[in-house]
């Protein structure tokens, strides 16, 4: 099945830095979602985006639905140790098999 | 508290044995899903069910079977036909087939 191209695959940053990651696809989606997964746990939904161009925030997290509907971006400002984990993007279409397509994940590591 | 539970957290089985993973939700969600996660990869859909007594194959259904006799429960059986069953298995649910899926804590299956 199709997977989304998510980058970077991993990031090593200092505490307090801002983080940016993105997800791209060759086809359009109607909804983009961003999840965070802690080691050994299930993913937790962070942000959902429903409209091209939409910009949505959740605390220090900001995500955008690309205007082409083929990409999405997630930014984390002023990173803290609890931001460590794997971030996944997921796209959803209204037509055809209505299922989520996931990116491969971005592993975030923070040096204190 | 409403949520999704998976049991057990860790499961060990000998090669050639069938094993059933449990997933229960009390969110009153209609749709339920099973995903497989391998190291460094995104989530891949095994099976999903929109309503009781109905389910559909996902991208990697071979070697797996499911049942949906109750709205709250969606057990997954990993059969001996699954060639590489060692993985982290995640169950999720959603309202109808809405894109926002909520995940359980996962079961790590190791086949020896």
C-alpha cells in the first residue's frame, strides 16, 4: 500500500530549539493528521487539518495543510524533553477505501 | 474513563501456533482497525471493521483473521500462515469511518 514520504527520518536537537518536519504525497488528501508515539505505546492524535491552507495550533505545536493538498507540515516551538518520540503524519481521502495512509515517522531526540 | 484497551502488552509464542490479540473499546465507536508496526516503518493496515459482523481486508491481511461479534470488541488472530509475525500490533477506533482514529497501547508479539 501507499505510504507518505515523511522527512526528516530523524532529528537531533538541543532543548529549546524549534523543530520542523513535513510530509509529502503524489496524490491529494482531504484530511491530514499528525500523531506522536512514545516508545512502546500507541500513537496519540496531536492535530487534525481539514482544509487546504489551514493552519492549526495545539500549544507549542503548529501544523499546516498544504495548498496543493499533497503535503503537510508540523512545527514544534521551544522544544522540551517530553517532546521526544516519533511523529507520524497520516492522510485520509473521502473517495475509495476510506483509510489512513501513514508516513514512516520522524524520530525526535533532544539533548538537554 | 473511555478508551481502548489491548491485552496482553507482551506476548510470546512458538512458531506454528495461532495467537489471538484482544482489543476492546468503550468509546461507542462504530469502526475499529488493526495495524502492524515494524521498526523504522509507519503503520500498515491489516483489517478494519465499520460495523458489527462486517470487516474488510487492509493492505497486509494475509496470515491474519478477525471477527466483530460485538461493537466493543475486535480480536485479531495471527495464524501460523503469517510468515513474519513478530511485530508491534496496534488497535484503533473511530466514529464511523471518520479520519480521526484513536489508538490503544499496543501488543508486542514475539514468535520464537
